[in-house]
């Protein structure tokens, strides 16, 4: 079958900026090449075995065949085009929870073995540095959750969806499962007639034959593996137009279409609101995937955000609350998706900004003052830091709880850093910073250090001391302009959509927005 064309992706941006962070991982790769197969990683402080050194993925071509039974493994083929950055005797891919049938490297059969959660491939001939390679893996993809693991396929009432954050894409397909390695994606899903398949990006073909349909989608912008989305179900795709002619498409369970439509109508205006704040929407399309499933979170999968249907149909949630969560996931398309984190310790840049615009939207549209929310967060901040670490230096997740990095310290705790920054440099400079950040690092990855440097550039001030305390301090610094605010004050509700830590009252965990 055809694959994504071999268009060489820009290498210098990622390699240049990530070389220092991951240099030690490359040396591990070179040692491992002459020894037995071992799991590798790119040296991420929170997830040391995620990602793999020695190559940069340009594109993924994913093909899934769905039987109609969401408890059965899908047949799958993953094709990876990559550019090598080292001589490779062995190639490590992140992959677990699936059966590998065969592997080819540049069209030739290759040996393979397992090492931890890595698929270790040994081609007959090593792949030299600065060279293209194509890896094809035929495998299964199991939607039944692996024991003790979170994420990957989500089984819905009528099919499947994906929730790969933070380290679960490799439970679905072989990949370089780290946000520092963005790539283009083509996704093909074959499903029995009566089902609809949707994935990130824009439609690229529908082929019907023999009682089944193959749906093809392609991205126009690079994407991290944790943001991949595939929806299969008895769904309806609703289409509308956003600003500048942007195609907006929503995926809903057909039987709930009428009840969900009033919520979906709000998306174009929400996009316009975000564009006024931070600049033009960064991707080729947007929409909501409303899954008939209980996940406990919403998720910013690129161009097609995942939501629990009950969030929109359960009358317990106030209208303003739901709309603010919609904006949280929309804001991630700029912060976390277009501008991705270089390492998982940079997560505060994703969640802090998404929480910021969630709160700002609630302030402007529902009269929920940002100041009140931030004062409540300030009162809880020391406890959040003690439990989860400072915003830019979060504690590693507990074993068996990889999503444990999504704590209040990187949500309202990180939004509190942005509030302090706005107090420190003033609203005009802060708003210029937001626009400059999303423009300068669009389609790329960036670090906390990049944000600190840009803030200094925009404000014309040395902010190292300010950021050191707010991002890395064990205790919350004094709030500029609010000397009366006290850390450790009684906690109040920190606002919609945030999962609370133990004993915190920061919103309903089952509606948490990542």
C-alpha cells in the first residue's frame, strides 16, 4: 500500500536544541549496539526509557483493521520513515502490548526481540549515520488494557478511541514515543460498514469494498505520538466552518447527536476568541470527539480533542464550567501541540497555559474572576509543591501510575506562575510574550529555558531570579502586587476541570482536562 512520501523533515531544529539534554542517551545507544538487546531511552528525567536515540522520525504510516468487536486485537501495519543520526547496528522502537509478526528494514527482513517495553530490531546490515531508513512492522494492537497500565486504546460503547498521554502510544503502535520527536502521520482504518473512522488531520480518501470501508487521514503539521487520535464507532461526523474558512468537524455517537449539537456550535466562536489572544489557529482543522466512555479526563489530541460525552449531558455541570473545559483543550492546540514540550518536565508550559486561558475565558464569559482563582491557588501552592514538586521540576510518577505527573502543581500551580509573571512584567508585555511564544516555536518543541529567555527578551528585563523561585522553589514566592496573599491559606475550589491532589478541592477528578 502507498505510504507517506519521503519528504525530508527539518532535522536541525530538534537535533540542535535537544543535543545537550540527550547526549548521554546516545552514548548508551553506542554501547548497547555491541551488547545484548536492552531497552533504551532519550534521557527524560520523568520517563527515562521513553523514546530512543540514534534517529529522527519523519513520518508514520499506521494501518489498522478493526473487526467490529472492540475486545479483539486489531491487525496493524506501522511504517516508519526516519533519518539516522548515528550508525545503528540495532534500532530500538517503543512498543508493548502487541504481537509482532514481522519486521523489515528498507524492504529486507530483520530480526527482532523484546527488551522491556522496547522492540529491538537487528537488520542484516547496519544503518549508517545521516541516512534514510524505512521500518515496517506487522503487528497486532490490543484494545484490552494491559494489566497495571494506563492509556492507549479506550473502549467506548460503540468502538474505540485513543488516549496516549503520557507514555501510552507505544501500547498501540511501534514508535519513538517521546514528545521531542514530532513527525507527520498518515492513518488508515478499515472497519465494517456501519462504522465511521476518524483520525488526526484531514480526510485523504474513503475506499469501500466487500462490506468494509477504509478511511484515510493525513496531518499537515508534525505531531507527537502522545497526541495521536483514532476514533472508530457508530458515529456521525458533523461539519461546520471556523474562522478563515477553517474546517471544523466533530465526531459524536449518532444516537446522541441532537443533544450534543448545541455544545458543538460554540467551537468556532471559541477559536475566534483564542485567536484574538494568541494568534491564528495553528492547524489544518479542529473538532471535538465525544466518546461514549468514562475516562476521568478530557484530552487535547491534535486537531481532534477527546471528551467524555457525559460532560455535556450530565446536568450537574454548569454551562460555564463545561465551556471553560472546552477552551482548555482548544488552548492546548497552541500550547502543548503546536509548541510541544521538549521533555516531560516542561509539562507546566502545556497545562499552565491551557489552565490560564480556561480561567480567562470563565472570567470574560461567566464573571468568574481570575484573581479569585489565583488567590485560591496561591493558598494551596505550597501543599501542591510539597506533594508534586515545583511546576518546572515535577516529581516522577509513582510506579504503575504514569499519569501521576498530571497534578495540581502543573495546572493551577503553573497558571499561578503565569499570573505572577503578568503582575511582574505588566499585561501588555505578557500578552506580547504569549503571541511571540506560539509564533516562534510553532510546529516545534521548546523548553522552560526557552520560555524564560523569550520573557526576558520581550520584557527587556533579567527575569532569572523571578523564574527560579516560581518554577523551582520548594516554597511559593511572594505574589507581586498582592503582599496580602498568604501561602498555606485554606484551600478553595481552584476552578473547573482540574484533578485535585489528596485532600484538595480543585474540581471534579472525573472531568479533569489534561
